[in-house]
């Protein structure tokens, strides 16, 4: 357990500014997505194994609680993907961009681009939720 | 701690390191495309058995889902392995983690693939 404390203490206490934030977010969003994905593959597989249960799974996805979770999930996928592309590009072809100033500004670009994709997607998803779960906008 | 075969270990982790990056580039198209389509354009309120049957009537979409399944889940499970290796320092324990993750990965991937090839079955 002291290992756990050391590692988690490092996550919290290290003061690495943008790079630190990018790392933590990459980790959390990756783990969040793979947790969802595991459940999602199994519930999709119901269409073949137990089709009569598939709509019960979809009903969960249509709930307000999951609708909110979905907004975060989409953030996770967008941020993790864009940041992952940044990591892959720098590691594979643009190693000199790991230089501290460039790396820092690239994190800000990553966050900006993520918000640019995520905010419109959120508007649409929240609108769908308000239409179907709250009867707004003529739903 | 038991002796570690550093040569072998390093080469596997090198492959994994590269695989995370190349599969990631592929996943930009596969995962972003899927999420934009299912969550944003279609939305969960329009998804049901008929919808999945309609999509899987097209083998192109089945192959798309198969690639997504293969790459996203392998990438994600290897990511989990990477994260856990920061916490687990004993070779013996890490081997147990690897075996457990391999089993979960195999079982879930096979379930997903069975559904993609088997398609939507009628409700009894
Ligand atoms: C959308 C495109 C994606 C890209 C470009 C991408 C890229 C990457 C890269 C480059 C890494 C390695 C990071 C490192 O070694 O420092 C990584 C780690 C990871 N990815 Fe992805 N990924 C993508 C999608 C996904 C998806 C869909 C999942 C979940 C199923 C996922 C889960 C993970 C996890 C759990 C890690 C380990 C995180 C860590 O070591 O801190 N990724 N990703
Ligand atoms: C909440 C958001 C999501 C919704 C509403 C959704 C919806 C669906 C639907 C309806 C299917 C059935 C097949 C089809 O129509 O193509 C499916 C399959 C699949 N989705 Fe998603 N999806 C979501 C998020 C994700 C994410 C984030 C990933 C990957 C990182 C993903 C990966 C997959 C895979 C691998 C399959 C095939 C599963 C199997 O073979 O059992 N989905 N999804």
C-alpha cells in the first residue's frame, strides 16, 4: 500500500504545470473510456446473445444520469484522442517539440481544440436530453 | 523479487510503446467517427435493436465496428496494464496482473466479435 501512497502522492504533489495536467488528464480520460468501453462491448453483444435484454441496457443510456455521464465520456474521448495524437506526433516525428516552452503551449492548444469540439457536441447532447427526458423544445 | 529477463521485457514493451502510438492515430478516425455518429448525430434516444440491425445489414459498418473493437479495446487494456505497472513493483504480481488483463481482454473481445459476426437475433 505504501507504493500506492507514493504514486498517488506524486500525482497530487508534483508541480509540473501544463505537462503534469496533460498527463493526469490523459490517464483519467483513458481509464474512464476503457471502463465505459468494457461495459459497452458487453451490452452491445446482447443484440446477439440476449436480444430481449438489449432495450434494458439502452434504457440505462437514455436516463438523465447517464446523459450527463455521456457528456463527460465524450470529453474523455476528445481530450484523450487529441492529446494522444500530440504525444504520438512528438514522440515519433517531432521530438524537438518536447522542448519545454513548445510542449507547454501545445498543451494549451490541445485543451483549446478539445473544447472547440466538445462544446458544440455538448450543446447537441444536452438539447437531446432536454427534449426526450424533460419534454422541452416540443419533445 | 525474481530475476527479470530484461532483454525480452524491453522488446515487448517497446512494441507496446509503438503500438499505443500507431493504434492511437488510427483510433482518431475510428473512435471520433463512432462517437460523433452515435452520441451526437443519432443520439441514444434513436438507438434500438432495429437501428443496430439496420447498421449491421451493411458489412462495411460491421468491419468498421470490428476494427474499432480490436484497436480500441487492445489499446485501452494495454493502457490499463501500463497504469498498473506504475503501482505494482513485484515481478510476480505484475505477471498475475498481465494474465488477468489478458483473460479479460480475450473474453470481452471474443464476445464483441461474436456479436458483430452473429448479428442481431430476433427476440424470442
Ligand atoms: C482517439 C484516439 C486515441 C489516441 C490518439 C490515443 C493515444 C494514446 C497514447 C499515445 C497513449 C500512450 C501515452 C503514454 O505512453 O504516455 C495512450 C494511453 C492510453 N490510452 Fe489512448 N488513445 C486513443 C484512444 C483511446 C481509447 C478509445 C481508450 C479506451 C478504450 C484509450 C485508453 C488509454 C489508456 C487507458 C492509456 C494509458 C494511460 C496512461 O498510461 O497514463 N485510448 N493513448
Ligand atoms: C455513449 C456513447 C456511445 C453510443 C451511444 C454508442 C453506440 C453504439 C451502438 C448503437 C453500437 C452498435 C453497433 C452500431 O450501431 O455500429 C455500438 C457498438 C460499438 N461501439 Fe459504441 N457507442 C458509444 C461510445 C463508444 C465509444 C466511446 C467507443 C470506443 C472507445 C465505442 C466502441 C464500440 C465498439 C467497439 C462497438 C462494437 C461492440 C461489439 O462488438 O459488441 N462506442 N456503439
